[in-house]
C-alpha cells in the first residue's frame, strides 16, 4: 500500500492497532465471526468514517454499502453519523464554528448530508 492512500480509522483503539492504524484503503479486509458480534455495525461505522474530511485526519472518501442480508438499518447509520459529527465538532475551536444558515437548516430536513455520500 502506498502511504498516500491511508486508512480508515475504526475508533476502536485495539482494532486500529491490530490493523496498523485502521482499514487500509486499496486493500480487501475481511471481517468475519458469529452472528451478533458487530460485523454489520463495523461496516456501517466504516461507511461513515470514510467520509471524515482530511482536515480531521480522514480520507474524505465515499462508500458503497452492499447489503445482501437486509441487515442495514438507516436509523442506526444516522445515529453513528450524528455521533461522528458531534465528535468532529468538539475538535473545533469556537472561532471555527459557523452557525448554520437558514437555507442549510431547511435543506437538512430534505437531505441528510451525513449520509449523502453512502450509495
């Protein structure tokens, strides 16, 4: 892997350590295990985390989530995305925060920007 491709962090220190910093971009990483251990949760989390802007150490990417079992729950993805946005905003200084304009508030009810890059 070239260092310019980077990795997607999982926000689980132990897992990121096992993966040498996160899931490597440009490589196939397989997660497997018994039902209920969190594979779908991790896949949804990575689909959100790949969108982290480079200014926050992310890769500013996008995700394609293929659900072959019907286990994708959009509400759960929204919760994860909202938590990530809260975390990223907490990393900003007060002068970096820009209040949302009335037009962006209106648009937020029709399109969720935190999920707009997941296809």
